[in-house]
C-alpha cells in the first residue's frame, strides 16, 4: 500500500515522507489455522498532510486498490484506517 501511495505521490508532487504503516495479523482459532484478518493502520504525519480533500481521497483510494491487497483471498478481512495527523 505504501509503495503505490508513494508512486502516486511522486507523480503528483505530494509529500508523504514520514508515513508509517502498521499491520496487525489475526489468526483463526480452528485448524488448519489461517490468517483471518490483516488490520492496517496508515499514519501520515502533519508534514505529509494534504490540504486538498481530493488529494487525500486519491491517496486513500490508491491504497485500497493496491495490487497486493487485491490479490489476497476474500476470506482475509483487510480493514484499513488512515490517521492524518494534525498536531
């Protein structure tokens, strides 16, 4: 997700330096154990905050359309939360 967001940012001159991505994996309890969820939190620092709502929407859309994300089975839940820092 960060890679495709960075490609979009470079193409449009957005500054996303300092962005952090945290993924928390949750496994199923029953056997065979499998990944049930990959919860993603993307934190964008104030210096990376885009003031134009359309630019923010474009960055978020790019993350959701990440080819790796789209390659995962539908059985794996991938909630994504964006934390646009303001302080």
